[in-house]
C-alpha cells in the first residue's frame, strides 16, 4: 500500500483538465491567483492581493501547466511579461463565458506556518454556471488580462457544498 504522504496533489491535474475542457469547448480559461512573494505577475494589475489571468492560447505564449509551477508569457497593457504562478497560489480556474470551473482553497502564509494542510487533503470548491454577475462583461478586445474589463467588476466565485 502506498504511503498517503507521498501521493502527489490532484490540483495540477485538475487545473490542466479544466484548461483542456475550456479550450475544447471554445471557452476562454481564466485563472484567479492569490498573489504573494512567490508569484511573478505585474503588480500594477493586482487588486486586493489577487489577479485574474487570461490563460487562453490566444493570450499566452509558451504556456507550461506544470505540477509545481504555471509559467507563460502574457501581454499586459501591450507589454510582454514573464508570468510565474506556483500551483499552490491558484484560487480557481474557470470559463470566462459561463463561470463554470473549480475553485481551490488557498491558505494564508500564516495559516500554512501554523497548521500545514497537505495539498492532497485540500477539498476543491465547485463553481456554479450562474456564479458570474450577469452584468459583468469582460472586454477581451481592450485587454484580456484585466479582471472584469473596463467595468471594473470581477466575476464572483460561489461556493457550492
């Protein structure tokens, strides 16, 4: 019998599966990320410690959805940037068009230091198809990497038990 402490996390596999589901069905995969010192993103686009990234084929170059790190080149305000996101900092991956996807619990650094939770024990949160505010329209024409587009509103994640 395999030692459960050595079982790899399912999170990177679920991220890759939902990315593939989005692209196979013509949806735009968006990834919500909790930003800390381990995340390399343009800080001017971080709001309340989070950033939403368009990780579609059209918005990225050299996308690598690894087991530990997600890396790609993306354009922010017309400027190419190298993006690096540890899988542990991914809050959610979902389709921009309908909000379907999955959210993941991400513990704060303080919580991790005091009460570490193995990644394989974290329970993912499912997103409902109606979890997006109907008035939210993300204008990928102006800048597909900005959360919520010009309206400034962001898609809302809804916890379903």
